C-alpha cells in the first residue's frame, strides 16, 4: 500500500479496531490469534485513534477498555514516527551528522549528509570527511555498546567483544522519530582521537543530487601519529615558531601544513572517492 504505515496489533486490538471501523475488517486478519502487522494509511490511523479515544471511556468491560488504550498508544507511536524518518521514503532518505573532534580548540568539525549504509560505511565517511587515512583501528560507542569490525579488532585485541559494524545499518541506530542523538567514534587507540557524532535528523535527497556530501566544516585534520590532541597542540606551537627546538623536524615531517585549511567541495570529492579496505591491503 503506497504511503502505508505498519502497526503491530494483537488479536484483541484488531477486534476492537474492527468494531470501530467495520470497513477495515477484511485487512485485520481477525482469524489469526498471534500479533500481526497491519498496514494503514496515516489518515486511517488518525481515524482509528480518534474513534478509540472516544470509545474507551464507554467500553463495557475492562479488557476491551485496555485494548482500546493500547490501540491509541500504538497508533500514536506510529504516527509520531511517520513525522520523522518514516515520512521520507527510504530510497530518498539522507542522514545528517555533525562530526566534532573532541577537545580540539578551536573546534575541528564537519557536517555531512549520507544515505543509509552500514556503520562500517559511516566510518569511511567520517575518515574521508575529517581527512584521516584509515591507517589505524576504530570503534563506535553507542548507548553503552561498542561497535566495530570484529575481523580487524580481533587481530589487535584478545577477547574484544563488539557489535558487528559491517552489518549494522545507520537506520538501525537512528531514532525512528528523527530526534537528535549523540554517540562516540574513536580512531587510533594510541593517539585516541575521539569524535562526537551528532545525528541531526533526516532530510529528503534533492532530485538529481549526489551523495555523500560535506555541507560545511572548519579547520584542517591533524596529521596522523602526531600524538593525539595534546601532541597536535605542541605540533602547532612548534611549526608556528621558527625558533622552537622542534620546528625544523616537524616541518620536515609534516611538510606544509595550514591548520585553518578546509574546503567543503574538496572534502566531498574525497568522500566520494572513498578509502581502501584494510582487508584488501593485507
């Protein structure tokens, strides 16, 4: 059913819906006892909710009253979700994230728009948007759980347990109502580059638009292996001062480096080129 919303209803709940709207009876699978997912339009759900709210105080027994209450709750939840991510067709849905390197002062950050994919693909988008080279291990921490590539992490750590980021989709971790939420991305466990990833919501892809896209951002990515945020601060101090004892060594090591350099267009190109897969580089 085009534009339909799926709602899981128990047998008792389907029966009270049939009492409210007899014309829906043929779709409600009333002959089946187990909970079933039924498709409705948003308009039908609004009608069901309105009639259930009116009928609930007048129900002739507690069981029916309870079923009507649950119908109101389930339908309200489905309608609320349809106003967020569910209101955009999956094939046209973009996920917007703001990536901020924690403890960086002034902040180093990017805002990107990507289509649905695995967390492993999101890792690639983060790497290319920020300017990292995918030379070290990484992990996500989401709602207290670690997500990563088990094949890579098992090589580096004994008994490392994580949820597999190579099969976990962005759509699985994003709130169905499209509300903002934060999680952590760590790259290079030695230097400890921690990033706050802020999911800012979903939007509809523009007709003919190409993605992934870096919308905006500020400042250059630190060089790899510079020693984390604190090492980067020392690096900047040294290259800015020709009299610094490490100035020549750092300039020779890093080459020309402008900490303020950033170009959203060039970053988008890098995101679309992508990164090599570690497993293909072995």
